[in-house]
C-alpha cells in the first residue's frame, strides 16, 4: 500500500520521504514471522523425492529423522549468527537515513524469527526421534 501510494504521489510530483524504510521494516518482520509460522505448521518447503521412491517405512523414518536433524542444526547455527548480527547492530548503532529508525529493529526480526524456527525444529526433532526410536510411536 505504501509503495502504491508512493507511485501516486510521484505522479503528482510529490514525494513520500523515506517510505522505503517503513516497507523494509515491515518486510523483514513479515518474512521472518512467515518463516517461523511455516516451521510451526511444518509446511515449509521440503525436498523429499527420495521418501517417495522408498517403499520401506523404516527407511522413510530414518530419512525423515536425518532431515529433521539437519534442519535443527541449521536453525541453531543461523540463530547463533543472527544473535551476533543483532549484537553487532546494537554496538554499531546504525540508523536509517531518512527517519533515523534504529536498524536493530529490522535486524531483530531475523533473531526472533530464527529463535522461533529453532524452537519448532527442536519440537520436530523430538517428535521424529520418538517415531524412530520409541516402540509404539511409529504412526504418530
């Protein structure tokens, strides 16, 4: 809406000074919360063609466990990196050019998003671990 409004204003030779800064902050939070929600729903993109080609259910559970492990490790590593990026943002004290908004606000979206994704990855990992190693949990 802001971008559309900006186009209309430019057509009338007016300018919405610094509107991109608000779009940037909104986009960061929207993307990261969308990623966290996809992780919560377990609806994130998966490349599971191998599971479709394998008929043995035990092998499918092992492959799902491996994918869940890789997902968990990846999320934890990126969460660590985003924590360092967040701290760097606080230390540097960067602000946006037009409205002087602290850049740590959009940067914090990355940290919060990956913390949530890591939490959901831990839950998913524990669920897949139970399915693989605990008797009677195969069909949960």
